[in-house]
C-alpha cells in the first residue's frame, strides 16, 4: 500500500488496510506476492474515480469454503510448510471503481485481453497484468477469483495456503 500511496493521494482515493492481527502468514514467495498485490492495487487505483476507496483485506478461510469455491481445482496437496490440517488465507483487493462487464469476467486473465482497448492503450496497458497475476498465484498453490459489478466496483481474491508455525515443521 505504501508503494502506491502517492498515486492514491493524487486521485483522492482512500487506501484502506483491513488485516486482523490473528491472520497467519501465507506460504508464498514474498517478492512474487508483493508483485501480485502491487499489480492488483495499481489496477484498482487506475479504474477507481476520484474520491473512491481501495481496500486490501485478509481473512482466514476454512478448507471447506476453499474447496467449495474451486470446483475445477482440487484443494492443494499437503506440502511441507503448510499448516496441518490445511488452512488458507484470503487476500482481497476491493475497489469502488467502474466495474467490469459480466461478459468480460471469464476472459480477464487471458494474455493481452483488455476490456476497454482504447482506454488501455491510452493508459499504456498491455493486457498482461492479470495473466501474470494468475500465473504467479497458481505457482504459489493459490487460487484467484474475480467478481465485479458495473458502476459498483471489483473484488479480486487470492487464496493461499497458510504457513505452518515453526514448531510444527518437521526437524
């Protein structure tokens, strides 16, 4: 959030962080996770009008809820370093922006796909951002979900395995 604070300030967009203290760390590559979050927050800021809000939140997700949302993907396998029983953390970036038409949602993570081609060119956008995000999230044994309503905003959720505590890792 700090990396994009000046961009938010320029548009008078309120940046909100809602991460409870009891949310455990995730099992992920820190640099790649930062890359994902910067991309998502940057997108949210670009498509949110002056005076809007962008929120970064986190919460624990029960394994049953994770499995239920990933109809096409099974739960990640039990890997070293993942909490046992498996636990998941959901990070979400929510904006009060222009929203995305429902017909475009299934294609958002395709390489070079842009909802508004004229506006994307004008902003110097390539249509690769969400494709890269999807790849990086999958490489971290995570899942990406995007929901949006025109005129109301967009929510992008990343669900990742929670890291096991140091005391529960094998010696």
